[in-house]
């Protein structure tokens, strides 16, 4: 039986596992599609609301930090988790914080109550979990082949995911259960990008991909 390569559809658990003998799914870094489900979207929404309630600075400060420390910044310290944690503490209240005296707190509670009622009305059919099929290979970004320049070129490169190095690892079908927010979460799904990285990894392992095998 021919092996089928996918760039990722989602199936129910039984079907996702029963096709492992002839299906291999490739997931490039933070690709959105294999992580997309009602559960993951609701989880992301809850995290976003919690994050909004923790912001201790003005919207202008958030936007300025996004521009100066995010899109248009290539400083090495912004790849340091400890430095990023320090910056987050400057802009955010501790995890779990929510000002109960603020109007935002009341609006969040009202919204949660409405969503809980809607979830009960939907029934079990909307709660079905979906998974990427077959054997699952995840290309994790582990390095950078080319250095970027400043300004618009840097921004465009960050969103195109070109020039990065990836390491393939095996995953279980239920490992990708959370949406990852990144500049390349959409472009990671582009078939030409996935095929390009498969070819690059094949070269590193001495596999000739020019004959279509």
C-alpha cells in the first residue's frame, strides 16, 4: 500500500490511529491547522481574557513594546526566556490577578456565564475532539540559517519562516492540543514551506528527494 503524506487534516481518534500504516502527517513548527478545535479555541479565548485582565500598563505602552521589542527588534536578549519573563513582569500583574473592582471583571464573568449556557445547549456533538492522522512528524524550529536585517525586511522574514532550521521529532496524535501564537502560525501551513523543509531535512539525513521517493 502506498504511503500517504498529509499537510494536515483532522480526524476522530480511532480513524487518526488506524491509518498509521499508510499515512504520515508533517507539522511545521507552530502551524495552526492541526491544533484547531473548539476546545483549543475556547482555551485560547480564556487565556486571552485572563491576560487582558492582568495588563498593568496603557494600551499605548503595549503597542509601543510590540513595535520596539517585537517586530522591529533583533536583539539577542529577546531570545532569552529569563529576559522575556522580566519584561512580562513589568507589563503584567501576577498570574491569577483580576481587579474585582473593575468593570472588566464584571463583563468577563457575564461572558463566561453566557458561554457556559451555550456550551450546555450545544450538546456532546460540538465537543468531539479531532486529531492529525497517522504517524506524526513535527518540525521544531531550532536555529536560523540566515541573519535578518532591520525594519520591514526583518518583519517580512519573521512572518515567512524562511531561513530557519528545523529538527524533526515524532509526536503522538494528541500532543498538539494547544494553539501556539506566533508570526508564522499561518505561513507554517503553506504546502510549499512544508515541502521545502522536508527536502532540507532529507538532505541532512542523506536522503535523495529529487526522485520523488
